[in-house]
């Protein structure tokens, strides 16, 4: 176990959650790295990464936010000294980073450079990552801890290291929790129960437990008897808290004015800071403290060697000073010597030490005042393919109209993650190829169907034609009315006075019979089987045979009209008898 801890290796942990409509909804600062959740549920990290604490699968420092995985269901986060803990919306617990003391909780001391699930439980409610240990609660109100325990900071009554979560006591009314992230001498935890009472345990060298002593506590002890504690935060070796009446309180080490009481005197029990009763939220650093009032103003005090207070100087302040004049600050948090905050519009701001890129502004330059951090996003490229008839109007490109048969165009749009995205339009225009005029006729009482529409009257009609590609065009349908005509038929014979056995030909001449009239020849009023053309020939006629034909017209208006022909009466001469004498 490491025993040498210098000032520059001291750390802090804090987490702030905001229900914002802008970029970020939750932030947490570790010693030199930051973890954040965007409003879309994605996880982002930046800063120091020597032990894989960012979770991006590498150990490379990042001076601007990088997305961790692709999951969109991250709920809460806590950045420790060199490890990170998180909970998903399904209640599962995840951890990554340094693990020499079992602080990840996976039963090993093996470092992980990307998130690993801890156990299978899905009822984790809140988390707070310490220097080399972790504190958490479940939805049933039980308290759990694991990792380093040299200062009794796990609260299980021992100083034994734990590599997986162990329950602390049997109480099921734990509410808010905060693990410090200072040094081995400063490791302590504070918590508020659902009844509003305050509890603390762990190292107590500087009175940071707050029980009026400097005695280490290996299990939770109640601090005073007040039942109106509302929020808490454990700093490096100090604590700050707000009561339900809006008053601000602090205790523990005060070497650089981090308590904010105007002195540098340590306090081993809570003391009120000023008389204001409009404190809304707190977010401490290692040796500095930060807070927001109900009017949205931002305040800071304590150590300021790197500009972590944000007042434009590096001068220590022993009491709260307002940072700027903005009144739209929503949440605040801080690391070893830097701070970050979210405004009510969801925008992220950071200032102070930046040696690891922990401010996230793309540099390693120290900032003495709040600096806006651009909302991170992942550029995307998408292809929009569409087919249209005749023309297409692309609203995204200022209602540009396309009429050519094929088009390819591009535009830059903001994607769902708030990032610039290149969109390519692949467009196919199908022209409606169809006649513009259709001429037809119908009989009285008849109809004409065009493109599924039935027309029964004469005149010009405007119709819609849908071609094979599904494109519509206007068509004029001109309909004329056809009147019925009377069919007639006449029959002529090649001869009507012939000898027996002579071949006689008959011809039927039809008028108004239509394109394909039907014929039926008759002999003496009876149908002649198979005689159905406009001619008829026979050699078997008897004398006085009567031949006729019936016409069945086949035109558009008279499909069943018939006409009877004239009759031809045949005279058949018998062969003469010729006698032969011998």
C-alpha cells in the first residue's frame, strides 16, 4: 500500500446533477479528470488518464471531452482520485480506472481502462468515489462501501480493505452520502439520513468528522442532534453542508480558509458561515469550496493558487466571494485545484489548473475565470435517398426545388447530439410520361373507364393518369356520343335457274354490321350448320329452295342487333331423259 502522499497527489470527489435542457445534465470532478453525462444519456470524460480513469480503453490524457462507449442510459457518476463509478438507469453499477485497493469493487485489484459491471444487482441508488475507496447506497436505503480502509473510512468497524461491496450496519434510511478525496490523513465520509440527521466517520486528524474531537471513527457516529440537514459535501480534509433553512455550515481543516469563516482556524464541529439563509447548493474542492445561492449567483473561497476560485486572481480568500455577476448558475463542482459548473441553459464552464487538460477546453492552459467549454458531439455522415415525381422540394435546404431526373446534393445540419453533420441527398426524379389527350366515344347509356374513373357523359373531362412509376399527370378525356344505326343485309345468288347438281354461290352484303358481323345462312327457314361466313356455296339444292341469311351486327352500340336478308328462290331443272336404241 502506498504511504507517501504529497500535496500534489491529494484529490477530491464531487458530483452534481442538473435537470437541464442544454448540453450536460450531470458533472463530477476527480483529482485530475472529469466525468459528465449529456442530456441524451451519453457518457463523456476528459483530463488525466494515467490509470484508465476516463474509461475510453486507453491511458492517454484528453484535453477535450471524449465519449465513453455508445450507451445512452447513464444516470449518475462520481469521479474519484484515479477511478470512476457510475450507475445506469437500470440500476446497475459500473466502475473503471485504478484498482490497487479494490476500489472498483469487482473482487480484484486489477486496473480496468473501460467500464465493467460490478456484480449483478440492479438496485443501486447513489455513489460517491473516494481517494482509493467507494461509498454507495441502494434503493432500499442500505449503505455499502469497499476499497481502502486504513482510516476506518468504509465505516464497517474495521480498518480492513474490501475488494467488493460490503453493507455498513443494518440501517435502511441512508439518504445523501459524500466520500472525501483528500489524503490518507483526510479520508472521511459524511451522510444524511432520511430523518435529516447528520452522520460521519473515518479519519479525524483535523476535526473533519465534526463530532467535537479528533478521534478516528471506524463506524458512523451522529453529529449533533439537528434534524434539518439538507445537503453535504466532503472536501480534502473539511466538510461543508446546508441546512433546510438555507444556512451554510463548515468544519475540519482550515489551513487556507476553505471553511469560509474568515479565519484559518480548524473546527472540529460545524460552524455557521455568515448569516445568509439563501444558500442553494455546494460543490467543494480539495482545499477550496464553492456554492450557489438561490438567486443563481456563484460564490467561492479558500485556496486559489491556480485560479480555482474563478475571481481572476490567485489570491486566497478566507470567506465567500461572488464570482462575476451572472445569476444563472445551476450547479457547481471542483477538483484538486480547478472548478467546473453548469448554467441553467446546460452550458459547461471550467477554470483553474489545467495541466492534464481537465478543463476540457482543448488546451492545458490555466484559467483564472470561468471559461465556456463547447458542447461535445460526434460528427455524423448520413445519406438521404428519395424518389419523387416531376420535382422535389428540400425544406432543409431553403425549399430548394429539384426537377432534373437525377440529383446529388449535400447540406450540413446539426444532428441529435448537437454536432455538425454532413447529409447527402440522392434524388431520383421520375417524369410523368402519359398522353395529354385521350379521344373516345361511347354509345347512349354506355360508359368509358380511364385510370380507374368511369365516365358516362359526352364532353371534355380532366382526368389524372398514374404511370408505372407512380407519378400522376393531368389528361383531357374527350368523349363523343355514338348513335345506334340499323343494320341491313342483301343476298345475291350467282344464278337462280340451274341444273341439278350445279354449284351455286350466294353472297351476303351487310350494311352497318360493324367490324366483325356474324352471319347465319338458312335454307327454307332452317339454319344451315356451319354456314357462318358472308358467302355460301352448295350443289344440293332442290327446286324451289329458298335461301336467306341473318346478320348479327357487331359495332360499339349494336352488339345484338339483327337483320334478315331477302330470300332467293331457286329453280332447279331436272336432267333430261335420253333414250338409246340399238
